[in-house]
C-alpha cells in the first residue's frame, strides 16, 4: 500500500535540496513571489503544505508539528532526499526544529524567516484567546497581519492575506496548530545543537526581534546568526521577495 503524502510544490532541479515550511496564515503559495529570483539550476525547492492546508487541505490528522515532521521525512524519502536543508517562516520556525529533532542527522542547515523559537511565542491566556478568535474571523486575521508588519502596509494587502489564509486552511487545522507554536516549549531538546542556522528578521516586525533571537535561537544553537531585512515586517516573502531569495541562497550555498 502506497503511503499517503502531503501536498507540495516543487521548483528547480539542482543538487542542493531545500524544503520550506510556511507560517500559521500561510501555505506553499507563500513562497511563489521568490521563485523568479531562485537559482533553479543549483537548487531543488519543495514548498510543503501541512495537513489541513493548501494541497494537503483534505488530509486529516492531529495537526501537531511532531506529525508534520514525520510527514516531511516521508516526503523526503519519497523524493529520494538523504540530506537536505530547511526553511521555516513564523510558526514554520517551530516546525523545522521538530523536523531537525526527528531527522537523525539528515538536515544540512536551517534558515528561519521571522521564526518562532523552540520555546513558542509564550502567549498568556489573554493573547492566546485573541489569536483563537481569529480562527473564524477574517477581520481579526487581517488585524494580526497588519500589526505583525508594523501597521505600515496597505489595508487591502493585509485583508488579501487574511482572506487567502482562510481559503487555504481548514479551521480545525488552523486552530489545531495554534497551541503547538504559541504555548509549547521544547527548547531543552535543541539546546547545544550544532546545525548551522541563519535567522532572517524584518526590521519592522514588532515581535520577532533581534533581541528575541539573541535570547532564544542564538542561546540554543551555537552556530546561529541573525540578519535583518530592511523594509520588511513579518512577511518578507511578500514585502521584499528578491532580497529574501538572494539572502537565503547566499546562506544556503555555503553548505
């Protein structure tokens, strides 16, 4: 019996293998603005959809990142990838670390784009309730996106991202992943991990800041560094796609 696999988008045919995991509001489509700038001769990219999202929208599950990690490894096995690198945006920062822990040395390097650390977002009950309210309220989703990009972008854009997120994810999946990135902590499991890590943060992101990266990722990963992307908030793949693609590939080509 053939094992079911998550949906994904594959770009390129190069020898360097990279799998990208999106954020809470996102899907594999988030990475499409980068595609014109990607070196498809040097890299093969896979943009992954979690269960309940995008091309995996109809796939049921526990909606946890331990489960997502096993789904990633099943897909990597299917593709014949022995070793590969990871990119994670926002909650995808939690997801790629779960893959790292499950992969048994198969991960070459990791890039976090405005990435949530292994301690989660450490939300209190009030903030968690505000995010839960966004599950069924597209205007609340837009407000969160606007805040995370510094309240500086056109409202039509944040409304568009909010609508896209509602269309590309199931409510049960969207709500299911929330506590796993907002209020979980597995930092002791990654502390001291020698995997090379590069963190890309937006200068206008009010939450995922250089100070947070220094207190979390850089404290746990001895080979981690941070780069700030100018003119970006929490969604640099939309705000500065060419700059992000260039910075990512500069880092990935060091492998």
